[in-house]
């Protein structure tokens, strides 16, 4: 069996993947037909639409797709179809899907959007149906869109604490990093952690290693989304390794948003050599023209891995996940059985 085939069939966990960013061209096309005039319906036009000039342009395109999520049925459809594609084409058995309810939920002072109760119910309906139909376990991370500041932070914390469901396991922070200080969100992460949510902010994607330090020291980060610039700070790498704080590495995403100039310059090998736990993820796969399988192939090439090394990456993702112990053990067994077969 060649490595591509091995990766395709390997049972996997996906830890850094965005709800809206996982919408494939087929899903976006369907949503665009429901709500015309925002993004192209034709798949070839969509491909060009998703060619990003820089991180700021990516955010603009991302928000355009977000604007297609207008009803609870849109949320239900998107979630179920994303789960279908993760399970059937990527062999993902467990996924922690990052959702940004602030961009879709009805604000108190506006007349458009989805009530938080309906949003949550739609997520849960799709989660339960996907587990029944495809055998995939979904868990939620609610993230603050950092560019929207304190109103978004306050609302996201309220959604996470006052409308919490058992499948909600994490609290995150996404969006642009430049000009968005991590310190301002410390009270929100403190409150989320007090009710048992895990801290999983993005940091060091488009800023320097000081942002990763802030995520660790101020937000209590248990995993770091991206952390690309951590490679510039040997003391930070030593800290991440010593305290077993995994990095959620997303190579194609970093190239698409210009966070890294070329794959050959990606610091994933630096992380590995420093003893930092690496998990491989797809981030916004449809928008970046990738998949979790492709990200594993890229990682295998950059790290010069054979099948055993690739399986170790899959095991690392399971261990770094916030899955229940029984679910972790079951997925690790699945990986072992697959490797033996």
C-alpha cells in the first residue's frame, strides 16, 4: 500500500477545523442558491473567489460565506454535510469543530440572525444525526472573532456558559491577531475555564512568538492554534515541549494566508525536532483547497515519515484531543487495528 492510500484509510482525529471554513464548494453552492447575490454559485467561480491575496482578504471571503448562514436549517445542513465529508472522504472518527456563533446568532438590538437556542439545537440535531449515520463523534469549540472585540467576547462567553450543551468542550479565539491583544480576553477565558471549558486560542499565526506567550500566560492555553512563529523562540519551544502544550499545525492554511512563504519553509520540522507535540489539521479545508488527508501527506513529506511515523501523528492528535477517555482508547485501538491490517 502506498502512503497516500495508507493515509486515506487511517482513522483520524481533527482538532483544528472551522465549521464554516469546512463548507465545500457543493455546500457553499447550495447555500448561495438559498441566499443569492453574496457569493458565486458556479463552482469554478467559487474556486477563483477562494484565491486569497493575504490574511485580511481571507477574512473578507470567510465572512461572505458566513453571511450565507441565516437560518437554523442552514446551520443544520452545513453541520451535517461537513460531518458527512469528514467521515466519508477523510476517515475522521472524531472532530472538534470550531464554531463562531457570534457571526450568526441574533443580536439583541437587530432584527436578523438566528436565536442562540435555535442555533444550538441545529448544531446538536446535526451532531446526533451524523454520529448515527456516519459514526463520527463531533464536539464543539466556540471561538471569539477577535476583530469584533469586547461585544463578541461577551456574547460568546454568554453563549458558552448560559446555553451550554454537553458537546461543547472548548473556548477559543480566532480572527486577525495584528492589533488584537490577547490580554483583553483574559477575563473571558478565566470565566470559561472556571466552568470546565478547555482553552484553545489561535496564536502566533500572523504575529510573533510574544502572542503565543500571551496565550499561555494570560489565557491558560492548553493547545495553541497554529503557533507558527513559536519556531523563532527557542525558550518558547522548550516551554511547549516541557509542558506538553500541543500545536495545531495547518500547513496549507499557513501558505494560503501568507503566514508562511512556502511549504519548504514551514517550521513543522523545527517543532518536531524541539520535542513539541504536533497535531496535523486542515483549518478551513474547502477554502484552502485541501483536506486532512492532504495535510497528512504534506506533513509526511516535510518530516520524512513512513507509515509508522504517519500513524504516530494520528495517535498524537487523539491524545491531544479533549475526547472522553473511552473514546480516546477506542480510536487508538482503531488505529492499531488498521496498522496491523
